[in-house]
C-alpha cells in the first residue's frame, strides 16, 4: 500500500491479489468483498452505529484483501474486526459482546438462507437462537474478533487513516450549482455508499470517486453538464476521465444480475474453512477426483 494521504493499492497488488494467487477467481473475490461489506453495513444498522464508522470499516475491509487472501482469513471475521477497529478510530466504540451477538445473528441467518436455497424440502422461517455465553461459540467469535483486528493493523502497517467522501461531494455539488436539487444529492450520496462495497476506495482518490458518483447521477437524471474536450466539468476537480469511467464501472457492476448459483455459493464462503473446501472441490473437479 502507498504511504500518501490516500493509502492506495500498488499496481502489483491490483494485477494479482493474494486471493487470485490462491486460486480464487476475480469475479468471486469481488462478490465476496461486496458481501463482506454488506454484513458490515447490516451489523452497523443493528448496532445503531454511526455511518462514519461503518464506512471506515468497509474501506479498511477492502484494503485488507490487497495484502491478504480470503483463504487465510474469513470475510466474516475480518468484517467484524474492521467494524470494531473503525468504531475506535471514529471515537464511537461499541461493546465487544454486542458486536459478537450481532454477527452471530447475521451468520446464523446466512446459514439458514444457504440451507433454504440448497434444499428442495420446505424450510421454516428463520429464528435466531442466542448463543450461550458459557459455550464455545462466544469464545470462538471473540478470539476471531481480536485476531482480525490485530491482523488488520499488522498487515496494513497501521495505515488506517481514512478520508470519507461526503464533505467533498457537498462541496463539488455546490460548485456545480446542484445542491438545490434534492434528488441529485440523495442519488449521488447513495452511489458513494454503494461504492463502499467495491475496492475503489483502495484504488482511487476521493475526488475521482466523487466525480464518478456525480457522473452517474447526472446521467441517470438527464442533467447536462459541460463535457466538451476544452470545457470538462471534472477538470475543475483534477480528476481524469479514464479513472472516473473505471470507478463508474465498478459501481455499476454491483447491480448486475447474478445466477442462483452465484448468489448461493457466497453463503458457504464466509469462513476461511468454506473457501478452502471450495478450492479443494475445484481442484478435484479439474483432476477428475483423482
């Protein structure tokens, strides 16, 4: 990772992530990252955590996978550790027990969804079964949380500074004279939140990401902005068109339709154990089970 004000992934990390080197296809890694960020967001909502902490956690989560493989650490454990660490960084700490309880609920619900989609028999509605504080589950999740927080700090070299894009968005919309249009502000804000499920905050600077959100918003709402070669609105903010277009592509890929198989397989890959089993199955299928 770079040591600038925006810690960004290097070209080598982008071309071949640790997960890719371990045999995880790029599209699967992308979906696992997005799913991990969704779990962080859902946990933040249930914990009534501040958005700044949730967003920071998602960015740290995305950075982590440029230095570590999903084969080594589960996305559930790392997501939990990222939210716990981000809550400290943003000075809105949460109780470890509360976070563990929420993630236990989310993991149980994920297992229920997976079982429902892979079985042809009828499955009852999901019912959360609280864990026993004297059982193994609580202490296993607690250990996983502590290890994940430590590994995030260690593998990122304590580069946990995060710049969120929301203030920049407000300033840019004011410059473009769009702050009076509520639908513009809401949609652009939404695109920035959706972008947290993608790696763009570890790849591009905040001005570029904000420009991409404005581009998608104005195109969706049919709002014309100067875009002639000699008079491009994004040049006001020192953003490059190829980078803006790339960020827009990352965001739009979130909305692509997925097959039932693609959706279901994610639920079984939240833990490193599930990922390793999947890799073994893929290896066996290629070798004919020999």
